């Protein structure tokens, strides 16, 4: 959906499991204040990679530029980073300030993050140097971090199918065709960046069971890249390891009910004030026309590393691209969509869909990938021409449709969607209408049913059905007048 609700509509902060990461202690054993302190955190770790962060506090005279140095003990390598200029020579890692965060006043702090590779063990560095001064003087030895513990198995005890692409179908490990029929569960994209929590409403067993009781078999989960990466503008309790672990717990719970989790990058970094801008903020507080080169590839590398051993999880690259609103021609828009870079009308460096596919595959993940087209994923007219190259052969076309979209008729679906569906699997990641009724989505579902395609209703949140639109009036699953249509239809096609 183009415009999730603003914070003024939020009444209840969601509850997510908050599990701490491995940290270097910064308290001096003698009680004296160190000249500088550094907190080093492993926010997420998988079999060959990890996500880390450093938070530097300067207790010396004010600085107009800073450079942090430390050494890895086990051959770890920094592969990419953000909020600092990262480099590595042998075992020595250096993080130097960017042009916009070089000033560090007395008592001020700055944070930066990175992705790295490891093999054998991943010991936390114990010595840090800020502009040549040793930090964390008198700190105690730090234990070797361990991978984030797997959440306790939820009571449902089911199993979600491992999925892959076979021709124009999604199939499980046994070759049985699987359709993704379900709902969106909004909240993870906006609650954290607005400072209210991680989820909008409950996501425990009762809440997920209520979705399963509608006979849904998939849940799309919108995410925020700044929250996942733990950038400094996000409250720590909703960022980094806390956010990642909450997502991991929700994914495990969704899968325990046999449902497919679809992890989707919804809100991203980059300032855009052009045509159809959702906000003027540089931060990930609204829908941007394209993902950004600064953080989005790092986000997907980390997400892919975290879930690469879970073939039940599906990755949706970017919610609703709209470079066509910024550029003068459709050719420019589709080139921007696929290749990224410097795109006409967009003031930040763009990550194209190929960049994001490469980030996921580079992390070793073979999970199914969804890619939505132009015009807020409503235009797939040239999707086949510009589709990214996927070495794993697990690419799916994603489409969004509401009654107020341009391509919202059977004639448009026949002319633009049918050719795509004849070559690759097609998933309508969002369907909906703002009428508080279900006449339009009934038409959408019939067209997709007739062709054996997938669709998910927006959204499983208790908002006004005309402004959301919302499927439910409470989290036990009571449908709105709009939600009745999807609920009854799912129960009919998934008895």
C-alpha cells in the first residue's frame, strides 16, 4: 500500500521479542571515565557471515574528524558498511567518518554498521583506537559471541513448505504446486522508525492462528531497512539485534502454522521531493520511488544471510517502485528500475533490482525472490524485457492492484499480466479497495484463480477500511465489510 497510516493513528505499540547482541563492555574497572568508549555488537550471525555495529563515544576534546581502528583475531573480513568509510588491511579494520558525521563533540556518540564474513570462530575485537587513542581502558575480557539463539518453537508445531520456481509455478520440495494466498501484516515498516515499537498490534500465537483460521497460507511482512541495520536515528530498543530477533521470532511463528512468510523491503533511505513524493525526509519514513544504493543492498545481504537456510521464506525486493513518476520516459524508468545508479529526477544513488538480486545471491541464499514493476508495482508492461538476471532461477513477478489504480480492469490484466504469467510465476502481493466492500477484490481473485495465480489482501490491521484498507476490526479475526470477501473466498478455495 502506498500510504500506511501515520503515527497519529497508532494507539497500541506492538510487542516483539528483544534479545540482546554480543557487546564489548565499556565501563572502566577503576571507575574512571575512559578517553573514549566503543560498543561493538554482533547484531546478527549466520554460517559464513554476520552483521556488526560500533557505537563510539568521545570523552576527549571535540573532534572535526574521526577514525576508528580495531583488529580481527580470526580472519574476519568486512564486506560492506554504512555510516562510515570502511576499509581493511590484513587483520586491521578502519572506519573513518563520512562528510556528514565527522563532528564529534565532547560526550557525543556516533554509530556505524557493517557486514562481514567469518569462518571457524568470530571473536569480538577487544582493543579499539579512536584517532590513535586507546578506548575502553580497563575493560574486562569479552566472551566470544555466539549466533543469535533460535526462538522457542511455538505451540503450533507445523511446517511451512520449502519453495522454488518450476516454470510458471511455485512448487514445494515434492513438486506440488503452491499458491500464496493470504494477507499482509503491516507494522514492521513504520512502528520502529516512528519510535512506537516494532509491530502494530499483537503477533503472538493467537494472532497468527487467527490468520491461519481464515485459511490463509502466506503472510507478507513489510520491513524497514534503517531498523534492521540499526541506524542511529532509530531508538536502540527497536533497532539492530532487537528488530532482527523480533522478525526472526515472527517468521518462526508464521512457519509453525504452516504459512509462508514473505519478507519485504517497504521503507528505505534517500531524500526525494519530486513528483508524488510521500515525504521530504531523507530517512526511511515513507515510500521512496526506488531503493537506495547506500543501505538497501546491505539490508538484503543481511536478511539473505539470516534466512538463507530457510527455503520457506520468500523475499520481496521493494514494495512499490515508482521511478516513472520522476523520469520523463518509460524507458528511463525501466532502466532505473533494473540497473539503478544515477536516475533522472531522483536525488540519491539508486539500487536497481539487479543490485538487490545480486546482494541476495551473493549472501548464498537461493530463496524465491519477488520483484514488483513500475507505478507502485501496478505496471508490469515491460517487466519481461527488463527483468533481472537470477542465477538461481527463482525469480517471481510481483503486482499490486487496488480499485483506484490505472491497471485495474480485466482488459488490462489480459493484455499486461497474462503475458508475464505465461513465462514466470505471478504473485499479487497486495490487493484491496477503499470502498469498505469487496466487489473489486472479488473480481481480482476470480481472474487470478482462473489462472492458478497467487494474491494477498492488504491489510491485517485494525484501521479504517476506507483509509487502510483494513481486513479486520480486531486481532481475533473479525472481518470488516471489506475483509469478509477475502475471508470467505480463502475458506472456499482452501477448505
